[in-house]
């Protein structure tokens, strides 16, 4: 992924220069000293299981169109991350969920998106694709469709490991 490039200082409109700041090349103003720090975007996804299968959506948006992913999306500014995960699950699948716990945080070098993955349990609603999904369906872990994001494979592998540990304790 490319980093956005600001051309002018937001404080004084002076053209920015690239400088090494805290060990990283960053845009900085030679006049007032303002440094531009590019913040990451946070996304939240849910792993929702039913009868040993996991819920996936077939994406209807530009990024990964037609491929499958865990239900999720971006966290709004000021929104609690767990609430965003539940909201996104409902928007994309029609299911109301209760978020159980954090599976983990996932990021890739050069990618500005940090993904918070949660486990969640169905509490209501009716399974139906939302406006950003072409289809919704539950799949066994050993027969997943083509995935839009490599991070979904990582998330599901972690979830599978935790689920198998939990079932051994029963």
C-alpha cells in the first residue's frame, strides 16, 4: 500500500519536506516544524459459528469483489470497537450478535488497516446479505470459498486452535 503524500503544511501552508523523524521518513514543515503522522484505520470482524461452520460474506464492494470474507468493516471515530464489530456483522449478514471476546489484532507491513477480530454468538435477526454483500453462508473450515483477505485465513486458524483447546476442556 502507498502512503498518502501531503504537499503543504496544514498549519502554515509551507511546502513539506521528507525528513527522518523517530527513525522513519515523514513529511515535515521546514518553517513551523509540524510533522505529519499517518494514522492507521481500524477494522473489526466477527467469527460467528453455527453447527461447526463459520459465517462468511461474499463481498459486493470494490476491494475483493465477489470473494469471501469474515463479516466486518471499519470502526467509526469514537465508536467502541466491539460495538463496531457487532454493527458490521448485522449490516452485512442481518444477524444480531453478542461479541464474546478478542481473538487478536492483525496487521501487515505497509497496510494502513489494523483488524481487530472477535468471536461472537448469534442473538437474533435473520440471515440475509446486506447492501455490501452479495451472499452470506456458513462454511466448514476445511471447505472455505476463495477468500478476499489473507488475514481471514490467519484469524480462522487462530480461532480453530482456540476452539479445539476449549473443546478439549469439556
